[in-house]
């Protein structure tokens, strides 16, 4: 895990041929190329980095580079803004663009892989990274062909790595099968399974805050913590991804990966060292300790929701069933709320409530640690029932930072209390360069640091954690409706109310 903002001791990544499969897709245009540009801006790429787009459409090298440039200048401009307000710099882009080329090829044809080999031979280094920014149905097909064509064979002077995007499988069985396929043609140390949440500075900061400040460890357990809430609220709908989302739903899309990453960062034990295996081992352990609910408990402890027509940003928006490529009677969930328990020494008895949804009232990803109440005896004469419990809120996005909700005495006669906030906002302390979140991940992959990537057991344990819900829902696909612009259905509130708790406000 590399701290890119302190550039002083960070060296440029080694020369490499970086193949982008799915070169015409959204991920490449919106995130990967802006990230590569930002890395160029920060002097973190070697001049021997060659970027090779791979896809089935015909286009020249120059045409491909120009298409990327045009897109970034218009659609992804905010991702590459310089602090002085300047957008894509012509000089910097030219430095990157001269190293961009393109291979037209079918992912299923041997000739494509022969062309890739030629590209590697033409570079001064044998290092190569194959980034699979493709539809998931191609993952095993491409990897098998890379293996069969000998492109994954490493030498002491040349690494060969594969980056796999999500979704990594759609349940425990498919994730295991995909892992088995990858591991049949390469070793674990060549595989970089991406979860873009791990590229977020604020997510990485959870580890630093917990393990570099002695204070936190003293209360980070079931003696002091009442429960934990993890929220990833979005205002966007399914946009153009109706056909993908219909078969996926909010649970598969967000839980086993992004929300469980947040849960793991909050709940894992301190690793013995900050190496990739130690960190990933602890994360796998804590996610593996999620209690497997019985089908009845899984139903009781989960809520599926779907948005109907409403408002977003002051404008009317259609309901999920009216979106393109969505069935008029779809029961796919666009919102999910879960209660999970972690059965280990530190967390036994502490519920973790997780929720995520599209078309909610505000964009807000945060973790709230809710502490047990103080003994109130000495404030018998105050209206203690109106005091809020103490919370530590870790805001992942937007307005990144951390806030403690505490009680303080209101000035004046009498003993009156008020809620106050003790906070740290990222923007007040650090000069934050615009970024896509992929900069650290790309750089770490090029430099061989797997800390922020998922190991096979991390992925499989994530799916194990949601499998009871997937199984329970197979028999009952009812969804609770909520209006676009609201924070999920009433049933999600009832889930916490049954335990005498409430969700914190979103936004
Ligand atoms: C993606 C999901 O992995 O994460 C999307 O497929 C979701 O549905 C996105 O919108 C959320 O990411 P972020 O970084 O905007 O929180």
C-alpha cells in the first residue's frame, strides 16, 4: 500500500507493457486513463511504460489516443484538474499519448495473443500487466488464453500480472470456480483482484487511524461499542446499466466487495506487519467470522428495497421498473439493509448494520461507530433521555474526514447538555489532488504491492458472508418499495427499531 501523496520517497513504477482489455469500455475512458494521466503528472510512471488498448473494434493507434483525449477533455475533465484549475495539459498528455497503441482482436482468437506477444517483444522490458476491464464473461476465457500462449510465464527479469475487475463471480461457487481457473495458469502473487473502494484514501486511512493511534485500541471492542452502522448511499439510479443490474441487484453489486471491505477495515485485528499477506490474512479472518444465518434468520435480518418514481436533485426521475432494460415487474433490489454479527472475541454481541441503495436522498458513504452510553447516575436531574449516544463517524465520501459526536455542558446556569462535534476534515489538513481512486491501485500493481488487492480467500469469504441472504431470497423475492429521493423503505427502519436503535441521518 503506497502513500502517493508524499511523493518524496516514491519512485516511478518500472517500465512495463500495460494491456487494457476492453479498451473502448467506460472504465478505461472514465477512470483508468485519467488515473494514468495523474500518475504521469506526479512523475510516477517510467517513460518505458507502454499502454496497449485491446478490443474488437478497428481503430488506429493515433485514433485510439485521440479518442481517449477527447473523452477526458469533455466527460472526465474533473478527474484530471490541476490545483491551479488547469485541465488536461497538452504537454503532459503528449508524453503519455506517444506511448499509447492499440491491438484490434477478438478475445477468443489465438491471433490476438500473438499480437500481444509482439507488443511485448517490441518494448525494452519483458514486464507486462494484463488489465481485464471487460465484461465478466471474458475473465476466464482471456486468462486461459493468456496462460496457453505462454504470456503469463515470468522470468527473474520480467513479471507478468493480471488485474481482474469486479464482479468476481456471483456467489460462492462461481467465485471459487473463477479462482480455480486463475490459479491453474498462474500463481496467487501474479493476480490483482480489484475492489476500487480500497483505492480510496479515506478507506486506507481507517487502518492508519486504528493502528497508529494508541487511543483507538483502548475502546475498539464489545465492552465499549454498542453497534456499528455502515452506509453507502447513492443518488444515482441504474443509469445505462439496467441489463447488468437486473441480474445483479444491490446485494451482489455492493456487499461482498465494497461494504465488506469497510467492515473488514473497521473490524480486523491488527496485522503483525503491514505486508500484503498479513493484512489480507486478517481481513479474510474477520469476514470469515461473519455468522452464517439460518434461512429464517437471514430473512429476518435483511430488507430488500426498490425505488419507485420520485425526485433526485430537484428533478423528477423514473422508478426502477421504468428504467431501460429493466422488466416492468422486476423484483431486483436497488436497496439492501442487513444485520450481521461477527463471531469472534472482539465483536461478539455487537451488531453491524449495513445498508446501501440507489436514488437515496444524498450521496454519503460512512461508517458510524456507536458507543455504549455512559453511566448517567450523576446527571439524574437532567433530561438524559434526550441525549444522543457518542458516535465516531468516519466519512468516506464526500466531505472526507472523521467526527466524534460528544456531549458538552451548555454555557450558563444549570446543568444542561448539548451535542457537539469534534472533527477532522481531510481538506483542512491536506492538499488533495483530484484523483479517480485508481492511481494507487495501478501504481501498486506496477510495483508489485498486493496489500490493497483481494486474495482468493478474501473474495470467497465475502461471498460466504452474503450467501445465506442470497439463498433465503431465492424463495422470497418480495421487495419493499421506496420513493426515489427517500432513504430506503420503512422496513429498513424497522430492522433497527426491533433492536431499539435508529439509523443515523444520511448526508
Ligand atoms: C460499483 C457498483 O462497483 O460501485 C456501482 O457497480 C456503484 O453500482 C459504484 O455505483 C459505487 O462506487 P463509488 O466509488 O461511487 O462509491
